[in-house]
C-alpha cells in the first residue's frame, strides 16, 4: 500500500479508532500519525470527543429535567 497522506488519515480515522481496519492499513496509519503532528492532534481530539460522547450517553437524565424539557418542547412546537 502507498504511504498515506493527511486526507487518507482523516478518511480512515473512525475505522482506526474503532479498530476496524486491516493490520497493513493500521501500520500505515501509525506511521503517518508518528510523523504528522497535525494529524496526531486531530486524532487525539477526535478520540477524546468520542469518549466524552460515550460517557454522556451513559448518564441517566434526571426525571424532573426530562419533564421540563418535554414541556418546553411541547409548548414551543405547538406554536409552529
């Protein structure tokens, strides 16, 4: 496989984070990320964002808050 460029890395980023790529492509990604600080920083930021979203999805919302949100949405949606 040819060496990956920054656009390639961005294209395969989600597969890389999810561990859903073949070993040869992963090696090429690793090599590029070691050499390219910009792609490395983007990857780290993307990974942190995904992890924060996963944690947020685990939080059970407060019932009072859910009622307030539903009431707000119902009152505003019924006006349109």
